[in-house]
C-alpha cells in the first residue's frame, strides 16, 4: 500500500515547478516514511502533498492563494507594499467590529 502513496507523491512532485521539484519530493517522501512513527495515515500525507501543489506552484499566475474581496481588496489596492500588513489588520479589525455591533443590534 505504501507504494501507491509513494506514487501519488511522485506524481504530485511532477506538478511542482522544476526548480523545487526534487526538494518537495524528498520532503514529502520523508514525511511519508515518518508518518507511521507519528501515527499519521500515509494516505493523509500523500493526499496532503497533492493538495498543496496549487498553492506552491508559481505558474498559476496568482501571487496570493485567495484573491482579496470587498474592503480588504480596496485597502490592498490603495496602499504601498510596506503598509499592506497594517492595512490588512486595520480592515479586518474594523470589519470584525462592525459585524459584532451588527449582531448585538440585530
């Protein structure tokens, strides 16, 4: 059964960009070997590796795994690179505060 999960990991590593393919394959195979010691199912390791491929593949065209929408998108569009972290925190805090007040009033 381990051969099947090794094959899934090898196939997942083929979907990653060429520069980091060998590194990811080595790490995922080592995780598969150590899964028994950590009492983790080998299927979880292999399928987890397969699930992470889209987020680490730079050829997908997106610099962020999830595109920002609503107030967060507006804040990111109108801030400079150095201010983005503060803008994200501010927008999320204001949004959470507004939702909390809305729930109390409703």
